């Protein structure tokens, strides 16, 4: 028997004893779980709640009060009277190999969606794209969406090696050379803090204008650093590459459990020949390995199979192709997540939402 403890729920079954989880307890459980993810942490929900979302946390327990899963759901009201939509990024956090536990977690998702009066809930499980897991999600009542919110395909770099040099050995020769070149020419890397948010944002704006992608506001990144990157034991780091005290590039890396994620990156148009971004990635991997991470997620490449990626990366620079050309050099394994699935409560509103997405060329759910 399972029951759901929702920190904001108006209904609980009679056999349930309400016990709220503190933010510390929540994040500790997420960090210990094999499917725990940064985007399911309590802190991520608080970040999104400060920037247009409504965040909800539900912990799922057995009748012996053993936690078996957690759901952090985001909800927002869409424009044009479309209604409310729910979104579960890289969750729920549950043992997907145990179908009863997975069913309980999705029951919690549906209960939250019902209480919040959403017309649909988009769920992006922390699962790789396999036929067996596709069948599992279908059995549990979800339907595949025509889009993904988070990067569908990425590269995982293995940090679970005997020595740091083993990571270098797995990289492409040119990438190893560029890491060394940056050092030899005097590029240094330091840890930044909240006070460096404006500096990071300036670099990010330069990168966004150069590579044609959208970014959040300065306040968003400042709030991220406040929540995630304060103190030596904080789960995230802002790393800044400098040459003669001039900032050339910066990145944000975050670690939850045994997985680290390269979340944001930015670089100046100046002195790119010094290869600061290569040294930054190397220092981020070293930081993650020191924290006990076994995997470094490079977070987003073109959604193509590996043969297509390798056949085209040298001649294409549109979209994420330039990103792939850079990231492939660090070695690693190309993987594909299972993507977005949806629990629909109002088919008409869901259809209207899909039409709006096609017209606007965005889901508006980026988290």
C-alpha cells in the first residue's frame, strides 16, 4: 500500500499521517536516489517559483513510512486563456524498474494535477530512450508528446576512473592539446560567487547574441547562484576563466548525487584563440570528480543518431552542431533521454496548446 504526502495537499486518505519534508530532507533523498536529478531538487522548485512558476513537492511513502519516490511539479498559467499546465522535469524520482512504485509516483502526479486544475501535465522522466521504458510509460497511462523541453540527446563523460589522466586519455587529441594550450598561455580558472552574476550575465549575453539563443534575466542567474552556489559544500560552482585578470569565459556546473551537469556556459568574443572554454570544462570535471560524481553530463547536442552526428559535424554550424563539435572532443557516450510524455485531462485544451506551440515554435515550458 502506498500513500502520498503532499506539502500543499488539501486531501489525504484517512490512513495517511501527514509529515512534511524539509528542503534539506528533500534534497538529501534526491541526491541519494539513482534517478535523482538537479531539476527535481527543492532548490530548483524554489528558483522556478521566483520566476513565473508555482512549485509543488510531494513525497511518496509506503505504509511503513519508507520513502519510495518524490515528485516536484511545476505549474503555470498559459496566456490567451489556455489554462494551467503542469510540468515534471526529469522526474518523478522513483525506481522505474519497480512498476508498482512508478505507478504510485504517477498517481501522485495525477493527484497534483487534479488539485491544481491543470489541463495536462508534461512529464520528462529521468530515463534513457528504450523500447521497454516506452512500453512502461504507455502502460502507466502516459502518451508521448511531440516535443521535448530539456535536451533530448547529450554526452555522458565517465568520471569513474582511477586517475585524472584517464579522463584526458579518453578525450580527442585536439581537446587535450587545447586544455594544455590554455594553461601554457596563462589562462587561469577561479571560482565565482553571487557577486560575479553581472560578469557572467555579460558574457552570456555576448554568447547568446553570437550563437542566437535565448537566455533568462540577470535576476534569474543571480537567484540560481544564491540557491545553489554559496559555500564550499554547495552543489554548484560558477567557474570563470581569466587571462591577465580579464574574464574570457565562464560556466556553471551542478552536481546531485553521482551526476554532474554542465548547465550554463558563456564566452567573450575576445582572445578565443587562448582556448579558455576547454580549460573551464576540464576544471569543472575535476571539481565534479572531487565531489564523488561518476558521470559528467554535457547537457545537449543535436538530436541525431551518432552516425549522423559524426558524418555532419565538420560541415554544419547551425543549431547545436557547433556545440557538438566542441563537446565531442571530451570523449564520452552519446545517450538519448526518453523525452516528454503527457497526462492529458482536457483533450481540447491540450490540442489548442499543441497548435499554439507549432505557431510560436516554442512550448513556453523551458525550465
